[in-house]
């Protein structure tokens, strides 16, 4: 939880209408057929009522989702890559969009980690016949991913 506390202490934040409960997280986890890591659950709950500027973390947004932020809902966000993104593996659960078409993801095959990046440019390359080629490890687990974000906000 210290990485989450550090992130919330130094990252620019703004008010948010999102207030997820543990039951909302359980429902989203069930819909995605993926057990969220404890650190992700803790971060989503810690963010209730606020948003971190400069990063699109997909969260659990209880219904009814406000129209201007429903794109941040982790369940909705993971429905469209499976249908609209070429070579987005079904074993990934995107939880963060970098704004350039790439996603940081959980791996359903190993819920405890590592955290991986899915690179759309590699995936969409005509020579990419293996979806695994577009995936690379970026952190050993979600808590370390948060630590990287803390480092970014300390020294962008």
C-alpha cells in the first residue's frame, strides 16, 4: 500500500465521480474472468472520488457510468480490443492506455504477474503472425508497476 500512498501523495489529482465498492470489483473481476491483483484493487478503492492526471488507468466504474468517463471502465475497455484490435491476445486484460494505442496489461495466464505491454505497432505489422511478439514484460507485478509511476511523477 505504500506505493499507492506515495502515488496519491505526489501525482496531480482531480475530482472524480467514480466510487467503486469491493462488490463492484468482484463483479468486474467475474465478468473479465480474472482475479484482480490485491494492489490493483487497493489502488482502485484508494482512487474513489479522485482521478490521477496524465494517466488513463482503467477502473471499475459502477453503473450507471457517466458518459464522459465510461471509456475508463475496465470491463468495457477489454471488450473492444478483442473485437477491434488485430492480434490483441485474449489472455491479456488491459488496465492502462498510454494514449498512443498501446496498453499495459495483466496476463490471465499468471495473475500474480508480470505486467506486460502490448505494442500495437508490432501487433499490426504484416509480418506479425504470433501475438506474443507484440507483448513484452514491463514490471514483475502490479505493485512494481505502481512504483514505476511514482518514479515517473517524481522525475518525469
